[in-house]
C-alpha cells in the first residue's frame, strides 16, 4: 500500500555535527566538490592535532546517511554511505539525511531524491535565493513530498538500481587497478630506469651506465635525450570556444571537452557540452582526433585524458596529436607525473600554462624501441579500461532511464531483468523506449 510522506517526517536532517574538541585524531574531510553522483573523487586527510581544520568540516556521517549538497543542486553533489564511516567529516555545504522511519528504505529514498526532475526543482528554488550563487536550505529538502510504495517494493527497486551502481563501481575498481599496474611499469622503466637491457635484466640495477643531465639535474641512462614537448610531438593544439552569443553553435553531436570532462578519466567518454557542425566549423583548425592527449592547463592544470572521438576543446586545454604512436602512453604518464611533481609554480599555486609554456615542457626522451615495447605491454590494459568506461556509460544511461520509470510505476521491477542482463554485455547498445 502506498502512502504520501514529507522528507522531514521520515528522516532527520543534519542530525549531528562535530564540535572542535570532538574530532578523532585523523579525519577524512569531504567537501561538496569531491562528491558527485555518489562518486568520491578524494578526501582531504587531516591530522586534527596539527592541521588547520576547515570551518565547514562539521557534519557526522553514519551508516545509510544520505549527503545532499545545498549549493547548486544541478551539479549533483550527492551520495549514499552504505556502512559506518567513523573518520569521514562532511562539509556543512551538505545536508545529511538519516531515515528514522522503519517503513522507509534509505537507499530507495536516496534514489528518489536524485531523480533529475528533483534536482532541477531544487535548483530552481536555489536560483531565487538571496545568496550570490544558487543555494537551498535543509527545509527545502525536508518539505519535499513523495508518494511511496510498500517497503518490499522500495527494497526491490533499490536493489535493481544498486546492482547497476555496483557493476559501475566494479568496473571503476578494475580500471583503477589496471591504471595502477600501468603506472607501476612506467615508474619501474622511466623513473627508476630499470627497463630491460639487452640481456633482459633491469638496466640500472644491473650496472647500466648513467650520465648526469644538466637540464634535469639528475642522472639519466646513457643515450637518452632531453627535448621540449614540441620537439617530441609537434602537433599541439590549444582549444577555443565558439561564440557563445550564437546559440546555434552548440547542442550538436561533436564533443566539446572542458576541464570537468577530463577530471578522473583516463578516457574522455562523454562531455557535458557539445558543438553543432556550424559551431565546430567556425574553428576547423581546433579539431583533435580520437586518441589525442588532452591536458588541462588552467585552473586545474595537469588533468590528462585521451579523447575517444574526434572532438574540440575549450581554451583551458592543450592537446597533443601523437604522430608517433609509441609516444602516446609514455606522454600520458610523463605529463601526469610532471604536473604532480613539477616546480613550475607561481608562489604556492600552479601557474596557468599557455601554449608556449606547455610546448616548452622538458621531456625525457628514451629510445624509440623502448617506447614501442612499453606501448605494446600497456595496450591491452588501456584498451580494457576504455571498454569498461564505455560499458559504464551505457549502464549509467540505463540506470538514469530506469530511475524515474521505476519510481512512477511506468515499469515494474520484474520487467527490467532482461534489460539488465543485456546491459551486462560490453557490446550491447541499449536504446531507450
């Protein structure tokens, strides 16, 4: 039997907060920008005895807590915690939602709140706020009203959607492990210099000759060179945005890559914005082909990803079109390392890099044969990461389509089993409707 509820009648909002003297010795601080659609992109690990704790680090999280950002709801900074997490402290930019009604399944409520029409509704409220940016109050969430099915139906719907999310997370875990293995090989060969010598033994550990390089201020293997990036690969393209005053320039089928599309993704599967053919044709020299290396150079410099389609980027990215195939994977890891450890800073902040700065990055250049061998060893793993990422896109699209259909009763749980089994196949193309 269904019933109508308000969120505030079945859940406690912002149940508990930490006082300064209550923190554990170490905390993992989660701000709103680090949680998107239940995906955590990183914590700020803090020693509460030594580090300065952000004033917003206050919210306590428990098992089955729902986090929902009150800032710019349309950016979908929300998540659900499956188990007790004692050392995570969330920003006050989140509202915590803890279900207290035994007839409400917390995971079902989480999916209910994350429907696109709900986030759009809350964002519309936020647009009318007196704040300088769209923001809502916990009461705006608490006053939301829903018609809920029986607890058994709630659990069944939550399980269908959770199974899809679990498959997506499994693929993400596999991808993280595959990339970590590739990075380990990169470090072993090109940082520790223990690539296989002519006898198949580790070069440096086996007494391979090392020579001091004045530019890098360290020893490198004999025969290796140091070149600027534009000498390694000449075709470097800085992106550009077509005129935003002409709406017809956007909304087509040509991917338009921006910083957010690269964040956390080795392969750039989808983009938030697209260009029309008309918009892209206004800057034909800005096209980059599938496989180009995209590097963010402003605001969040050093995010690196591969374009998976012929695309364009905005001016915040420089892209490398690798004419020498052997350079592709090597440069991906080299540039990731460069931005992680580079001293090219202005004060304590990474300098924004224009095309000239980017092109003049010094690159350690090994022999071609070694780069070919490195590429051959990594190709299968990086191809698998791409397949998993593409499957995740299909699964996410299926989940997002099923979510409102299940919630409003247009489709029943039993009717989706065949679709879920089809979506489990990497090659499937699931069409909505």
